[in-house]
């Protein structure tokens, strides 16, 4: 039968281990939801969090090739995502940007929005600038669609 001192130290070690695991999870970005989307020049949209999707189909052993990073990345699924985007920095008006065929990449650092796919899917033109970039609907009059800072 263990002594009281042995039980005490066993409990102390168990508590330390539990706290270390909790702290590691708190600092691991893959365990926290990512609400940010960055614009990239790739040819696909991707989202890190499964909860982002409005429709979803799991994929078996699908990999994507990242030319920019010279690596292969695993995709767990594909589906649709709806983003609420602001129309301008001065307005609280929002619009819904519907993204189709978004890959679920759980190991991604965050979410990626393809400027090329935006143009194809929504007939939008992306204008890069500081402090933010804008998307315009194409046509005789360019109409601001949204901005991101």
C-alpha cells in the first residue's frame, strides 16, 4: 500500500502532466479555430476547420501539391463555405461570398482564398493595395463587392 507521500507526489505529477498538455493545446494553432482568411495566388480555396463548411464530402487519401512550398498536403474533404464580408471599411453592410469546392486541409496554418477562383466563380476583380485589398464586380461600372484588411 503506497504511503500518503507517494500518493501526494503521484497526484502532483499527474496534475503537472495535465497542465502541460492543456498549455500545449492552447499554444498549438491547429487546435484553435481560425476565422481569418488570407488571399493567395493558388488555384484552390481551402479551410482548416471542419466547422467552416455548410456542405461537406469526406475524401479518401487525397493530396494536393503545393508548388509554392514544394510539398504535398493532405485534404480530408471538400465542400462549400459561406463567408460574411464587409462591403467597405466605412460601412457595416455585409454580403455573403459563397465558395464552392473548398478543400478541408486540417494541417493548414489558416484558411486560404484563391484570387483566381474568386474571379472565375464570382466574376470579381481583385485590387491589391494598402491598407487593404478590394474585390469589384466586373462590368461597365465596377461595383465594390468587399474589402479585407
